[in-house]
C-alpha cells in the first residue's frame, strides 16, 4: 500500500524548531532530503533504491 504524500502530517512535540531545516533529514542511501513531518515521504525512503525523484538533490 502506498500512502499519498502530504496527507498524514505530524506535529512537533516540545519546543518549536529554530528554523524550517530542523524538519528535514538527509537520506544516507540516496542523499535526498526527507521531510520528517510527512509520513509518506519517510516510508518511501524505507524501501530499496531508487528513492523518489522528488527528494533527490537537484
């Protein structure tokens, strides 16, 4: 089952982020950036390469 991106969004617990960059992590496999607030984006990076084109460095 594939989740649609942007549908399941998380909310931060605790102190607010210093800036927008704190919501993202870099995938060690493909080098793309993952918005950790978007559950679908996180799940797409759990599978084998290639990862989603939208997350790869431009």
